[in-house]
C-alpha cells in the first residue's frame, strides 16, 4: 500500500509495542514486499507507529524514527545524525584521542550502520542491505566531518558484502597501517585487514583502566591481538608484560606498538600460542583475559558459557594471591549476569575472589533505550584474595 509517496507496512501490536519503547527493528514475521532500502511508514491498527528502511534479512525494517516526516529525506537525516553523533564524541573524549566510533548503529539512530574514526580516516561498515541504495548519501555525510580526509568501506559482512577487504569511497587511498592516539598512547591500526574495522575501539577506556592498575605488577595479556592492553600496562609502569596471541602477525604488531610508545619490546615477552592450551610461567599479579566472541547465535550461548567457565578454571589458579584478573567478553548472546555466573563457577576451585569493578561499552558505543540486543561488551576486574 502507498500513502503520499510512502510504502505503508501494517504491523501487529506485538511488533509495534517494542518500537514504541525504542526498539529499532521489525522482525521478518511482518511481510514487506519492497526492495531493501525502500523507505516505509509503519502503522498498526491504532495508526502511525514509525518509519524506516525495508531490509532483506531476518530483520524486515530498520526503524529510523517514530515521528511523522512528510517525506523520506534520507540525505538530510544522515547529515544531521552523523554530525550530531560526532559532536558528542568530541565533547566526551580528550584531545589526545583521535580514534573512536562515530556512529554506533541504532545507538545513534542509524540501525545497521557503523562508522569508525582512525585519525583522518573514516571507516564505514554496513551491516544491513537497507543502506546499500543510500551509500552515496552516507559517504557525503561522513566526508563532511571536519577531521575526515578519506572515507572507506570495510567489507566482510557475509550476507551484505560477499567479499572482504577495504574500498576507498572518497579521498586519498588509505595505507596498510594508520597510527592513532588513544589517551596519548600510540596504536598501530590496519584498516584493510585488522579485526572489526581495524582494531577494538570499544576497549579504549578499559585499556586506560589497566594502565592505572599496572604499576609494579607482573602482567600477562591473553588473546592480546596487537597488544593494546599490553602497551597500556607497560606505560603504566608494569614490571614485566607477557603478550600472548594465536596470530603471529598480531604479535608482531604488538611488538611494533611497544616501539611506537618508546618501550623496548625485548624487555618483555611475546608468545604465539593457543590460549586454551597455554599455561603461564610464574604467577602474574595482573592477568588480562579478552577472548573473541564465543557464541555466534542463541543456540551456541550454552556452549559459550561452558567455554568461559572452562577458561577461568584453567587460568584462575595461576593468578598470584592479591593479584587481579581483568576479564572481558564481546559475546552478545550472553547476558552480563550469565557471563559473571560462568566466571564465578570457573573460579570456584581457586579460592576466594571479589568483584572490584564491572563495566560495559564506552560512551562512543551508545545503546538505544529499548534495544537490549545492542548491549554486548562486558568487562570485570576481580581480586584473588
């Protein structure tokens, strides 16, 4: 059905109630017979509910608002929301930081779209086919940001992209490596091949916490990737840092990150190893455990809980008395409570422990109210008593 130029989609109250509370998705049980990216108006039997873009996966519509715009001005919406999102970041992050998430999908009113900043490079990642017809407008909005020189799209979302790599969409070519600043700490980022859009921006504030906890400690960083936590610990005055990751190229970049910060990598240890089969030498008094996601869907959430429990049973007894364990999870299919329960169960055999701190994603990764699926990152500090 069309209405004043809009395609109207009728939805049941079971779908409209979550939208009124702020949820940004309409699931596929609602029929939408238009191509992905088509602007649609949503109505239930009471009338107008919201508007958004049709999608072609399990999500039928990406909701962009509950207002009643006369026309679907996507370029104007993008310009406004991208600019406002970036202005918020520049006010909450210090001048010694030039890497952050500019747009965090639904948390910034643009579900299915992510934009990250690495110095003067903006990396766009599209998680929804709804945005593909509007990609030029996305690039225009991002390129207008005052710090932006290049806009590139990072591929790798299987059902949207069908390929991997980086494509520059506006501005100069992007080099294989970009050096960014994070609270004054230099970090090497690889936009073409690094994890996510280049590195794990969501752990920035947790790396700063580790820097404050590390003085005089023997630190071991597991699943270290390119050693962000390791560099933070060394800059914080750690007596010695051991960096462990399965990927040789990541460990090589970790050594380079030490050099970029004026630290001698040869004064510390770097190991290429599978953490699930690894055992520490000695007893670290700050152990950092930050594994990749251990669940790819609801069906694997139970297996993920078992894996977190096993991992903490394997490692907990190696932490020195009065030592610290910094543990993290990016498994979105586990709640914070379930994840903490798995840790507690894993640590049962290694004596008494206390929770010292728990936090989630930083302020540049906002989560829309009414959208619990957007909450994924979990981080806790524990003390072995």
